[in-house]
C-alpha cells in the first residue's frame, strides 16, 4: 500500500478560528446575494450581484489571500496583487 501524502494548505482559514469566523460571515453574505438571483433576474441585477461578490472577495483576500485565490476563481485579483 502506498502511503498517501497529507495535503497541506497554507490558508489560515483552516487553522485560525477567528479568521474562519470572519470569512464565514462574508461567505454567508455572498450566499445571500447569490441565492437572490434567478431566471427572472435582470442583467442590471446580475451586474450588481457580481460587483457585490467582487467586493466580498476582496475583503476575504485582505484576510486570507490563499483562501480567496482558491475559492473565487472568477475574480481577478491582479489589481490587488
């Protein structure tokens, strides 16, 4: 049997309870925004939701860069980097 390597993640989200709580709060806010979108949503509403998600992603990036980069692939963080 081969020994599996344990995955290491440098994200502080997984090792720091306070950081996890702050990020979870932001993720919950993002979930509320995303869940309000539907098939009858206008393009303007979609744009507002995308911008709101982007703002949340930037806030998460300030807290934990690794977590944000791995979980918000649709957001371009080059402006922040």
